[in-house]
């Protein structure tokens, strides 16, 4: 598997999950395949720097991260940061992120927190030498509609994120 899309919201009515599905469709079509992992489907333990790494869901998901070359993280933004499930997932899967191409798609409650993903991106770059796609998709509530899957501008930005993730991943990891 070359591409992994992570839906990191645990909210049953998650807008970032809608965005994850959208980018997954683009990657599945463009890149010949991608896997969508929805963290809501897993009962992950909190990272405790110990027994948590042997949890069956951590054991199942860590190889998916390790095998992917490009990863798109779809996350909710809370209090000017990625949600806690996103951070916990990184702690649980750690070194499996080494050298990945990573893009971000974010859903937030307002228009002012569009740079909130940067501390998480910096951690990925510095700790795991990830290559961060500088084209984030940030969507406020007015951009996401479950019946139409967003407006035309948002759809175009999601398609561009998928294309750029594929371009960079193919450049770094030729098939």
C-alpha cells in the first residue's frame, strides 16, 4: 500500500471524516489505491510508554503506517491544535512514521486556526524526518456539507492535495 488516509476524529458527526473520505476517493482514483483508516473504528489505548504498544489495535495499525509511503492526516482542530486522538496515534505508532510523505486536511470551528497543524507537522519533520506537503486543506464549517461534500473550491483543494501528495511520494519513492 502506497497511501494511507487517517481519519482521526472520534466524533460520530465528524466533518474531518467527510474530508478524509473525499481525499481517499481522489487518491484511490488517481494513485490506484489507498487505504482509509478511521480511528473511530478502533479502541486505542492512551500512550503510556509501556504496555500500550502491545494492544491488538496498535499492533494492527502500526504496520499500516510503516508500509505506507504517503499519509494524509484528516483531523479536527481543537483549541488551536490537532485533536488528542491524532497526537495519541502518533505516540502509539512512533517510528513507523519515519521518512513518510505527510499531508494534512483539517476541519475547524472557525477561520482563525489554519496554522494549528504546524506543531504536529514540526514534530513529524524533526522526530521522524517526514516530508510535509506544504499544501494543507483547512475547512471551516461553512465549507463542508454532508449532502454535497463541500463546495467547489474545497473539492478542488482536496484534489490538489491528493495530486501533490502523489507527486511528491512518487518522486521520493519511485514504484
